[in-house]
C-alpha cells in the first residue's frame, strides 16, 4: 500500500476481533483485540482500524 493511502476501517459486528495483518506469511502474529466501550480499536502491529457496526450489541460472539 502506498504510504499516502489511508486504509478504510474494517466494520465488525462484535467487540472482540482478531487480526493477523492479512498478509499470510507477510502478516504478523494473530492477536485478539477488545474494543471495550470505545466501539473501535487499532491493531498495535499493523495499525488496521476496526469499528463496531452501528446497531451491534457489542457481544464477543462466543
């Protein structure tokens, strides 16, 4: 991705998400992230942004 491009946030239906960088072998270790009451979280490895979908109850999906 060009450094001037801004990646769109990933809209999710649960407040607990996992991220592996999406690049297969070029990705990063799988991490689990919790949005808490914020409704959004940013991956500390790849800076992907996850946003809770409007109207979602924020459950963990477990």
